DNA sequence: GTCGGGCGAATTC
DNA sequence: TTCAGACTTATTCGG
DNA sequence: CCGAATAAGTCTGAAGAATTCGCCCGAC
C-alpha cells in the first residue's frame, strides 16, 4: 500500500466535518487495503500501518529527527518534487520512522537528518506535509480530525463487525492497529483472541461527574459510595511472583514502587488484575499533597530510598480477574465482594452501601460520608452503581465522581490571545488575588495565582474580547495583553497547591471561570490571605 | 572532557 | 485534569 | 406507525500546574 493512498484519505478526512463521512472514507481505504492483502499486492502489516498512520491521535515518539534545525528554511516547499514521487510505500515510511526512533539519542543529528531527508526527497509535496506533521515538530502535530474513535468505527465497518466488539478487543489489549490487522486479514473470529490477559494492560474505566452525592445516586441507583483519593491510578497485575504496576496510560512503573509490589506479592492469590489508587499519607493517615505522590510515580532513580522516604499506600477498589476467572462483565457489587475476599480491609477504599436511593435517610448518610472523606483531606467520593460492569476505557454512567468546588473572586491581570477555534478572541486569563498589605509587592497590589481558559462560553469570550482591551496597559508582546487590575471574575477551582512558580507560592488547581463580575471592583476581590487559608497540608 | 543550566517532552492530576 | 460546543444515538411525543 | 423533537451520550479541542528526565550547549 502506498503512502500516497493514506495521505489522500487523510486529506479527504480533514476536509469533511461529518463523522459519518470520515468513517466511510477510512473504512473504504481499509477495505481496499484488505483486498490488496488478499490479492497478494500488499502485506498484512499494511493494514496495521494504515490504521496507525491514519489515527490522528498517533504521536510519533521521539523520532530523533531534528526537524527544528531543518524547518527554518521552509525546506518542505523548497525541495523539488521528483518525477518518481508518489510511489513510496507505507512500509518504507514505517521503516524510516522506526529507524529514526531507534537512533534517537544514539547518533549525531546530522546522520539522522540525512536518513530522513533521503526519504523525504522522494515524496510529493502533500506527502511531505503529512510526514512533517506526523513527526510533530512542525506546528503542533498532525491535525486531521480523525482521532482514534473515528478510526475504530471505520475498522469495525470495514471488518463488518459491531463497534463494541472492536472496542472491547482494543480495550483488552490496547492496540487498535493490531486489532485492525487481525480483523481484516483473519476475519471476525480473530477478535476472540484479543481477550483479557493477566500481564497485559487494560484501558481503565473512568468516571463521569456530578455536583452532589444525591445527583450521583440518582444516576446510579443502588450503589457503593467510595472515598476518592488524590493519588495515582494503578492497575496491578499479579501472575504468581510476576507483578506489574501500570498507570492510567498503562505505563509500567513497577520498578518505581517496590513497596506496592511487596504488598501485592503478600496477597493469597495466584493471579489477579486489580484496579486502585496509590497515595502518600502522613503518619496520621491524612493524605500528603498530590505533588509528593506524583513525584514518586515519576521518579525513576533510587526507588528504595524514595519508598523509604515517601512510602505509597495502595488502596484497591476493583478486581478484573481473579485466579482464572474474568470478572469484567460481573456487576460492580459482585466484583467488590470478590475483592474483599482477596484484599485485607486496610487496602480497600472505605465505602458506604446505599441500598435504596429513594430513601432520604440513606442519601443523607451518603452525603455525610462524603463530607467526612473531605474533612479527612481526601478529594471526595466516587459513587459506583451496583450493577455496573467494568467498562474498559469508557467514561460510563456507572461511576460518578463528586468533588467539592471552591470559588473566589479574582482580578484579571492579563489575557492571552486564543489559538485554533479561539483565534481572534482573547482567551486565557491571568488571575490574581488582592494583596492589601503589600506582602508580595506594592501595597494594594495583586498576586498572580495561575491562569485559566476553561469554563468560557462563546458569549463570555465575545464579552471579554470586547471589554478587556479597554483596560490594557502599556505595549503588548503580541501574545499577552497586560491589563490594569480592574476586572473581576468568579473562579471555581478544586484546591490550592504550593507553587514554585508564582510569587505567592500558591497556585490554583483546575481553575475555571464561572462568570465575569462587572458589578464588582478590584477592591472587592478576595485576598491572598483567604487563599492561604484554603491551602491544606 | 565534565558539570550544570536551560528548555522541551511526557506524564500525573 | 476541566469545560463548552458540535455532533451522534436513543427515546419520547404528536399526528 | 413514522417522522420530528428532545434527551442523553460521545468526541474534539481549547489549555492549567507540577514533576522528572533527556538533550543541547556553554563554561571551566
């Protein structure tokens, strides 16, 4: 299969806004590819490669090709298009990409660039643009409007099977190109081979969100209400003594968390897949700031030293497989029962059962349970429906998270111009709290606490794009527009964290705009002292 | 030739 | 991680 | 019973803070 065919389809996909059309374009290409494979004019690998290179979410990892040094001279358009252009095959492209990946960090950039250029010289202008974006150093990656779910739908169509079957296969083994290839070469039966396997990462189930416990329970029906811990999601596989700890994106961090491995190896089970959360706790059981937990998960050096200094506690909340039995299709209540037979209570997330959501007393109890979790320093709760199966990789209605929200009135210190859909509008706001005593600068000044662009409707974007320039001060650098501290916004956020970047030593977590407050003046904005009071240790 | 700073990428939330 | 908006799919309603 | 209106669910693309690590480059 030629690269040109993939590029053409990619461009057609970019040119259409209808999801349905995108799907059929991609499905057509894949079907065509399958026919070529059957006829022997293409290799089976081409199906996987086509799927991979069509998926807009694909990010070429560390290609080691220094496009930055080449792109300054608009090299893409300057290269002549050779007469034999348009005949490069997908596997040729993939070979060069892989080669470049392997060389990343091991050879001079000159050699790597030459390798890449020798391929690029044989491409048409369109192919060059595609490949340039693919490598990702030019203008923020490949934007073709066909993310994985679109490609997945196309794969299902081309293979003549239901989308859920493809999704299930991909979720079980996390590899859409591999599934596509098996389906289109070997037929629908091949999907059965992509099953849950201990040791192979599974896309974790995600939670939707609700404003209150009552609202969450209304969605779930009878449920378990569990503490939501502010740690790192962990999927833990045990096969005898072979233990693997995976993150949310299925990155293997086993070597970084020896204490977790030790805990799991002590459990009296032969094989299992658990889902849970890892978190650093103070000796009194209160959680440490997320930064400490996060740094444990990110740090690769001296795991022994790190685990001694900041041990992580594992709290398990689900089990997908236990001793030969797959449990993903079992209802949540059954999985929880199984989990409790395998894991001691100290390593289970605290939980309250709600049998009858129509009973106000039970709803009140659940609300109080959530308030208690927050009082103990945790994030909130996740309400899990008794009858919810483990929907791999999906953000289903079966799990609903509830977190308390704080709000502050802050002052807009500056605003940034928007990009993409928001180009032409003023979007990202720099937020400051009032500093009446001048501890962080001049008296009556303001302390920056972070930025946000979230929560703005188109109407709000219009309003602030018209209003904010009236408060502009001094020259701009073209991107950030500095403002006199006059406009107040109401900001919602999840919490306050320590910051090495901002002058007050504090930053807001997940700040979003609730509404503009033209009725308020800057002197009525909240103070840095109030923010400090919200900072929990 | 080695050390450290700067910066970007990738990852968590 | 959050959020809004565009879109798709499922359900209900009216003639 | 069918099509239209409505509700619910999904996907995309805006970008946040903090962290660690790898790579490049300049100073010594």
